[in-house]
């Protein structure tokens, strides 16, 4: 899923407008030809079929599986039980995702919630079965024989990971209760941001009333009147300030409980738990953190100078940061042109990839229309043996091109990996799949820049690519740094409060922007708009993945011998090996800083061309 990565090209004003800005570049939505949409009746024709499905799960399939786990007593039984588990896992995923998709199409529709009650009752027995725990209770001789049994060969990696993490498998307290508490803090943060907070109305320069919120951010923060932009930003921040106390209390609970949760499984802290489960070492994590801390302040100074020169300002403030991007407006891009751009830009990935893309556009993989009550944003879902489902909100803009090529990167990874021989191998990890989506983005930018018809178009694409690179790499490490500092304080003293959290966030903004941007009062509350802080160090993965993807794109575009075949193998592997090993097979080693080189080359090329085009008077 494209989890908020796109704002102003130089910056980190705050990551609060992440999800919104890029998709809202076109402010008017012209009429257009019909765009693709899902037909969910291919999953269940009607509710009777759904209820019959739930009944079969509850009264036939799950009891059969339970009986098998209770009766197994030899190595030869293990493969049979795991195959049955995989079969039911696929069937369960169909119902779960079906209900999610129904809800995303209309968040106000309560009927999917009613159906979920029946579904949850049907499948609860499956999650109460602890076959993997039974395997861990077997002696070493049993495990040695399992790892030599040919019938279990498809499961070797899964079993080795189960064994590797065995000592962390039994929590010292009620982990389920703690996990529910953690999920509750994320829900609370989302409820405050999406339901409770009320943004004030302000008067625009033409006398109209407008709500000062993040949905209107880009259109208002590109207004040429600097005093108005300042007024709008202050109005948004005033609403954030009113709920700071609630967010602080909620976040402190999350931080403390998440650390307690990690310790319950035998980890020293949450970071150790996250990295161990991701298959990333602390050294690899600190390598990217240190690289960003070393380079971000230097690079942003150059960016800020370009901004100041363009605007004619002596000082650059947080309400100035969208002005350069906002100065370049392009014509709308209808969906049929979006489809053509994506297909043409990804043709470099070969005929097999092109054939799958064709299926995605012609066989109802994508739901693109904007509808009342349809969820905002974009995502891709994998549904067992079905094709992936991609949701976007088509804005007839180059923003839609970027969003869709990104989500189709996920979808292609899911599609090709779905042909593997076990359920766990068919799954894709967040670290592995973001590489595929970002690879698509970069390939599409290269195509757009190469085929731009005017310098104005070319400038726009360079600005957008620079924005994505800076914010996905340096911006996400900024957030990770903030996250790490807050958790470290909780680990060492536990003395967190509003002043510490707010000031730590503001200090991170200032540090990563090299002191070249002035921040308005209220910017320190912007952290509370970012749900990723409740997701256990999820954010750093974006930064790792854009560095890996940049090297992949460079190797493919330079026609490195045999490299395309290696990449196509990568997107077909799913979860068949540790992610670091998969990247090594792509000739990328994240143990040293060299894997950042291709990314920095791209970024510096964008900045050089932006400056050149601006000096030419575009």
C-alpha cells in the first residue's frame, strides 16, 4: 500500500500531508471515459453463498484440520497437516479480504460488519489450533528428521524460521490482551484524526469560506499570497494543538505497552523484536540511520537555496514549501492515458510482466472511480488463489499515474508469488514488496522524463521524483529517528510527556533540514497525524526499499547481463528465503553504504536538472 510518502520536494514541513498532496495535483476532475471497477461477485455471488462458505469452514474444514493436528504422531504426518493448513488459510483469506473490500468501497455500509460477525464465529476455531507450537515441543531427533524429509522440502524455510524464533514464541504474560491494547491505541489515534478533530473555517482571498484542513492543503498552500498561506497553516495547527493532550496520552500508552509486549516475548526492546522478525540486523538498521543523519542536512541546504532563489525570499518558512511544485500545472491525464503510460514505462520488464499488466487492466483487478464514502488513498490486496485487487481514487492527474504504477508493483509481486507451492511462500513481506512498487515508480518517472513534450512537463516530473526520493528516504528516516528516540526514553527512564515528545519531533525536523527551514508555532504537533508511529518501527522499511529499488532500476536500465531475469525471479519468490538473502541474489548488499549510491545519483540528477530548468526560465 502506498503509505503516505509524498509532499513538497525539498522538505519535511511535516509528514502530515503525505497521503493527500500528490493525488490532488489536479483540482478539477473533468468528465472522462469509464474507468475500471471491481466485480466482487466473482468471489461470492450472493450472501447465501457467503453463509454456505462460512458454514463449511466452521462445521467441516476446520474440524477436519483440528482432528489431523490432534492425531499426528510422526514426521510423515507433518506435510499432510501443513498442506491442510495451507488450504484452509487460502479459503479464510478469501472471506476476510472480501469483507475488507466491501467495506473499502463504502465505509458507511454496515452490512459487511454484520457478515464479519458470522465469518469471525466460523473461523475462530482455526486460530485456536496451535500446530506450530506442537512442532516446537518435539525433540531434536524429530526436527532433524523433519528437515531431511523430502515431503517437507517446500516447508524447509518456514520450519527453519519457526525454529529460529522458537525462544520468542511463548510470551511471559497475556500477549493477546496486550496486543489488543496496542491495536486500540492505533484506533484511538485514527478516531481523533478522522472523526473528533474539527478544523476551523477561514476566509479565502476571494471572500469564500473554506475549512482549513489537510484535504485542502495543497491547493491553499500554493496560493501566491504568503500571508494567506501563513494564516491557513496556523489555522490547521490550531486544531492539532487542541488535541495534543489526547494524542500524547495515547502515544505514551502505546510506547510503554509496545515495549512491555516485546519484553514479554523475551526481547530486550521493541526495536530488537521488529528487526529480528524482519530479518534485519541492528548494524544494518543503524547503517541507514547514520547515513541519513550525515547526508540530509547537507543536501537540504542546496534544495533550500533553489527554493529561496525561485521565490525571492531571504528565509524559507514551512508555509513556503509547496510553492515551487504548485507553480507547475499540467493538463489532466485521463485513465486510458494513465494505462498507456504505465504499460509503456514498464515494458522494459519484459513480455511476461506486460501480459500480467494487461490482465490487471482488462480483468477487473482495479477499482478506480471516485465514489461517495469510498475509502481514500490506495492499496493492493492479495486474495489466496484469486488475482490481486487494487484500489485507487482516479484524479485524472499524473498523481494517479504514480499511485497506480506503485500499487501495480505490489499486485504483480503478489500475482507472480501466488504460484508458489506453500501458503507462506505465496505471502509477500512488507520489506520485499515495497521494493517492487518503488521500482515501478522510478521506471515510470524515467519514462515520463524521457518522453516529456515540453520543459515544463520535464520540470514537473523532476520535482515530483525529487519529492518522492527525499521524503521516502530521508523523510522516513527522520520519522524513524524520532520514533527511536521516544522509545529509548521510555526504555531508560519512562518519563515521557508532551513537552518531550513535541520538542523531540521539532528537533528532528530542524536537524534533518539542516536549519535551513523556519518552522511556525504548532509544527511540533504534526507528529500526531502520522499513524505509522503505532506500527512497531514500520517506517524505516520505506527508506531501505527505495535504496534497493534504485539499484535495481539502474541495473535493468543499463541492461546488465542477466539482471532482468534475476528481478523477475525476485518478484516470483514470495517468502521463500530471508529478505537480505533475496537482495544478495539481486547483487545488493545492505551491510555497507554502497547500496545508497544509485539513489543518491538519481536524487542529485533531479536537483541538477531542476536548477537548470529554472535558470532557463521555464
